[in-house]
């Protein structure tokens, strides 16, 4: 057998460390089978020597009881190994192939094990077993008063382990402990496990090396009136007398309800406890209590009750097990309110359970924060037990258990790891709360494969489409759903034109009562929804039918939410997300009071098939997108008959909106094979049929039902596509542009569209979108595919892309949408000059850019933009390519001056206008 390293000075420690690290490095390559074989043989060898080691510990320290130390030695070898026996600690310890995750365990390296005088051999066994299981080297630093017994235990284990194949210097020890050696040791290792006095634990924490330490265990035990009193008393005495009370989790005082106090006292006396009077208690306190440190004097640790009485000069019966003093003093200066690692107990009376909890809380927090607390109670009193657990600042909440055994785990409970180092957590100034076991000695590495999460396709439960399908679909209101009360939401123009008359008449003929709300502006505003809400609440519909374009449908969705959930906060629902499945705040469940049916009258927004709604704030002009699949309509009725009379401007704007939806969803980082086909078909139909639909909208033009139906279908298809693949910065920019300068949404999209395509087409952008399935920038290739689809393929991909941009610009011209934002403003507001509009736009663009970045559509864009790049997009769309290049050159980023005041950057005028708190709801 090899000779152990001699470590008895700083110099010999420094000489030994390289050898120890080399042995640990070799051991770190052992397999799980080799490690487990070493552990088992080591545990068996030291277990066979449990009695001699117990004798040595008692003889050397003068503390405790031999037979109990035998039990502790057996526990440290048997229970610790049994707990770890089948645990994986080498290499791959777990693997989830479905999620592509592997956990790989690595040893920490070299462990410094500080061991106490109270439990020297058992703690040594325990810590060496942990180190062996985790392939760490360990250097034992025993308490100066327990050197021989601790080293004896370590040597037995070392010899057995080496015989089983362990590299020779994995287990080492300091044979002549000193503060100087301990200081160097703690600064030279990779982890410290410190079990001992508060001074040593504090030194470990302040060494600069990661450390797991313990704290004082001032465990208070509450005895409720529902408890099995005999079991409680016998368990407490059994625990308190085990090794003369030296386990840190042992009971230090008990708190008994007044209703059972006398009975508990009687049972304690029967169990051979002696109650001290005040004079006797003062003498005993002089023996055990150190008033300066609030700790126990070394001579009193681990002594019998009779020995303590003898030391105090008082007489007690020869068979006394525990000395008890009744007190009501819970102050930290009271000897009986502190930790007593010997056969002493304080005893408190409480009139109520709450008072008992208060006493327990104070005693544990002031004298043993984070350690242990116990309660004896009828186990069916779950509410009281939970309340106790919530209240106590303790890592171990022990119910109906002797705390010496319950606290160390695996004897009177399940799921609490067997341990002789009990971490008190942050409340006890430790990094770990719990029973220290093998996992704390491992570094767990996580290997993750790039995986693509589950995708989805969500759309309304029913989508009915075909020219003339409205009356057929409406039959289901009665025949399938048996609705009783329909609330119809539309805009004032459609209502006055009688667009809802046939729907209302059919519903009434089926026996369904109706009510209408139509006070909605072109750009829907939260204030509009608020006006209609009282009527909706009064009518109490079971179906809400939205008839109109995006304004009516978006307003209907907002009113639907407010009708079902008036407590919801608008701004909370307008929050952005990186992944809709992981958003901070989810929408509430919808449809409990009413279902939503959407009948679009424009071929544009696609809102009838989406979980989106866009709403403005009249006070700030801000447009906010709300996104949540809970807002998906129950039914969409896509009938071109409802769109035949759509005027030119609405046809123009809503039609180009369809193109923006289709293309943004096609280049989105969330685009899938399920949505791509819809995007391609919608894009092709827009180029083929939007000009026809637009020209057929003029008063003297011939109607074109084919073009209208194709655009209706394109709108719904694009809506379903972007309901699942989402949109991008074109919409983020247009939401703020439209809100600020009152540009119709579809028109704002069109004015930005060619410039956004150029921005997204960067082959190597500054930042790309973040989504696992999006492997590399590919928007350029996507635009090329669409160019080929619409028939503008060039000789090269670059030429096809340029032809695509030209085709998008030409489509704008074909339907009379100006080329730039400035052109539109001059056309819509000829009373202002170009210079005036430029001044106004430049004054707004920085703020709009930041607000656009705050928009929910940003996250799915193929290029993740900076705020300065968004400003560049705005300015290109304002000036046009040529003039922008003259002013800013060939760059996208234009410096932005951002406000630093949060409330200036994100106005809360909406909430103020509604008369609610900034974090409040609608009402």
C-alpha cells in the first residue's frame, strides 16, 4: 500500500497539491462502473470499523456517546452510499433525445473538507464518500481536537479505495492543523465544504474559493394541541439525547400550546426530564452559555444531563436525561433561547398556534436562520402545516419527527438527502439551502443540439368562402349554435348604406335578437370601443358579429375582450414577445360569454382570420397591435358580394395591405411550409387581380366579380399565413407612421414596402432574426422566388430582385399610390409645402423609430433592426432612394436622438384619458 502524503505545514501542502491534482486528473477519467466499485468497497471497509472509530472519537474529544457515534458512522457509510448507489456522476448522466439535451457531469477538482469536533469520524466518512462518488480529490482538514480519529477514518477509506483501484493521492489530510495551513488550503482548492464552528465557516466564505457551509442550528419545536403528545415527547427526548445532543439539527427549545402545556410537562417528567428552577437554570447557564458569542462553551458540548448538573453544582436524579428550563424570554441574550449542543432544552408557552409560530420564527431567525424548525401536529391539519412551512425561515421543516434524525435526512422521511452538512441558504449566509449531497460536488455541463420547436397552424374554427355564401353561413347561427342575441359591430358608413340590413333581417327571421353599434372611425380607437361597451354589456349577447373592414373587426375584437374580461389592462395585452408561446402575459380565455363571427367587407386586413387587432389611442396617435390566439374568431365568412361596392381608395389601400401581409409572412423567420403556399398564392393573386379590382371600383366602371373574389380569397389566405408566420418591420413602421400622420394603414404599408424589401434583402445584415428554424439570412432568395412567381425573372438573381422591386413600385403606380411618403403628404395636404412636411417629418422620425422598435411585429423580421436602421427605412421611404442617397449616402443606419425619460418615450395618455391607473384595465 502506498504511503500517504505528509501535510503538516504550508510548504508540504504546496508540495502535495500538484500530486493531488495529478491523481484527481487521472481519477476524472474513471468510468461509472469503476467509481461505484471503489465507493462500495470503501464504504464497506469503513463500516466494519465503525465501533473502533466511535470509541476513538469519544476518547479524543470527550464528547458524546460511543453507541450513538457508532450509529452515525454507520449512517455516513450506509445511508450516504445507498442514496448515491444508482446515481450517475460520470460522463453523460441524462439525455433527452427529443429535446436534444445531454447533461454531462464533471468533478469540481480538489475539495477542502473542514470537519468538526462534534461529529468527526462520521463527517469524515460522509465527505470522503461524496468526493469518491464525484471523482474529486479531497484534502481533509480535521478539527485540532479530533485529529487522530478523523485521520484514522480517512486512512481506512484511503487504503480500501486504493486497493480497489483509486489513484494514490485522491484522499489526503492535514496531520497538523493550523490556521495558517487552513488559510492556504482554502485558497488553493476548487471547493470548500465547511462543517464546524462559525469562525471556520466564515473563513471559508471569505477565502475567495466557492464554499458550502453550515450555520448554527437553533431548532425550535412547536407542539400543537392536535399532536400525538406522547409521540412528540418521546421523539424529542430520543433526538435530544442522541449523542448527547450534538447534531446541529437537534431540538434546542420547545414551544407548547397552553391547552396542552401541563400534559406535555407531565409527559416530559415521566420521560426522566428535570425542570430547573430559576436559580438552578442560572447556574447551568453559567456552565454552557458564552455570553459574548451567544454560543455554547466547549466543555458543555455533548455532555449528559447529570454531568452538566454536576458542573453547575446542583443535584438532579441520577437517571435524568434532559435538563429543561421554562422561560418566556426569546431574546438572543437569553441562554435558553440559543443553540445548545448538549442535553438542555428551553420551554415556552403559547396561548395560540399563531403565537407559537411567532416564537418559533423569532428563535430560528435570530439563533439559527435557515437551519431547521419542527412542528408536532395532526398530519391531517394541512392548512396549519402549510402555514408553518411558509412562515419559517428554515431549510428543513420537520413535521412529527425527532429533529436530529429528521434533519439529516433519510431516516424519518423520504426525499430529504442524507447529509451531515446542512446548508442554511442565504438567510443563514450560505449559498446553498438544503442537505448537501453529491450533486453539489459536480459541475453539470449541458450539451444542447440545435432543435426546432413545434410549429403550428391556427385559424378560425370555420372559414366559409365563395361569392354569395353569407346567408348560407348565417343559418348556422341558429341551426348549429342556437345563438339567442347577436351584437353587430360595423362602421357608420356601412350601417348608413344598409350593408348590414340583410344580415340583421335574416337573424331576426331566425328568432335571434339583434343590437348594433356603428360609431367607429376609419382608424379604430380604443375610445370608440369604450363608447360601445355599455350597450354591449346591457344587451348581453352570446354572439358578436363584426361586419366591415379592419376598423370594424379590430374594434369588435377589442370590445369582445372588454366584454368578457373588463379587468384586463390594454397595455398589458399590447406587450411584445420573441416567441408567442413564451410571452410574459397571455390573453385570457375567450368565448365563455360570446363567440365572434367576422364578415369582412374589404379585401385587405385579413383580420377575419387572424389573432391580431390594431387599435389607436386618440390622445397620442399611437397604434398598438394586440396579438393573441385567444382572439381568433369562431367563424369567418369571406363573401365577395360584401366587397363589390368597395370604393377605389379602400380597394387600393386594403389591396396593397394584402400584398404586404403575404410577403412579410413569406420572408418571416416563422415562415413554414404550411404558410408558404398561402403566401405565394396570395402574392400572385394581388399582382393579377388588384389593378382589375381597383379600376372596377370607379363609379362608371364595369364590375369585376372575379377580381373581387380573387382579392377576397387572397386577403383571407394572407391573413391565415401571417396569423401563424407573423409580420415584420413593414407593419411596425406603418403602425407608427399611420398613427402619427393619419395615413391609412394599407397605404402606409405600400409607401414603405419597396424600401423594406431592400432592407430585408441584405445578404449579411448587421443582425439577423432570432429563431431556431431560421438558419441564415434568406429574405433575398425569398424575394427572388416571388419575382419568378409573378413573371419578372431576370438573367441573375440580382436582376430578378431588382425586377421584383420595380414590379412592386409599378403596382403602386397602377393603383395610384404615390412613390414616397412625401409625395402622399403633398397630395393629401396640398396646403403645406415640401419643406414644411420635411421639417415636421424630421422632428417626428426619431420618436417614431423608437416606437416602431417597440412594436410587436419586430421580432419575426428576417433582419433584426437597430433603431437607427428603422430611421433609415423611414427616411428612404420619405425621400425616395435617390434623394436619400444624396443626403445620407449608401447606409441604412441614421443616428437617432432618443429621449431618456421613459414616460416620454412610451406615452400613457391612453390610460389617463380612460380615467384608469397606468397599470390598470379598461374600466
